[in-house]
């Protein structure tokens, strides 16, 4: 069975039959149907137990363990939202740890062309601006 990472560039893996669209998260990203975890805006984790397509509304819902409540995927996110706390933790890492590549080597580093420290600093600034609600044009 292919993982969602192996299928991320294949739109046909993101939807079911014909006119049934793939579910989307709160940021409008398509959710692979094999997604196991979603996050709310505070970063709380929700394990996905099952997906249901609702033909009358044309939407999706998801079930989580130990709850009778159905969640609409548009209210949750695929990725845990960034926070000032996680940014503070991340700036204490070296560039290889920051990018999650401590054993991978420089060939796969996002900074291989511009330099590790430049890529690291640029990404930290981008995240800080996003958290502060400032655009790149500001």
C-alpha cells in the first residue's frame, strides 16, 4: 500500500470515484484518504478513525475514537499549526536538526544551493512573519 507521501503528487489518489471530490482541510489543502491525524487551530491532535462521504451535502465528515461527534475536515488542519513556542524551540536547533536531516547529508538540504545558515535564517524569518501576521511585502 502506498503512503500519502508517495501519492501526494497524484491527484487521482486524492479522490474516489468520478465526481466525488477529495476532502479539504481548513487551509484548502486536499486531504489524502489515508490520513491518520488532523489538528485543530490550537494544535490539538485528532486521530482519524474513519471518513464518510455525505452525498446529500456533497461533503465529508470524519469520526474519531471514543466520540459520537462527527467532524468536518474543513474545521481541521493536516499539519499542526505553527506557534511562537515551537519557533522558540526550533531556533535552538542547528540547521540540520531544524530541517529534520541530521543524518541525510547536504545533498538533500534545502540550503544546499544558498547555504544552510541562509536557508535556516530565511525560514525562521518567514515563520515569524507569518505568526506576526506580516506579509513578505511588509
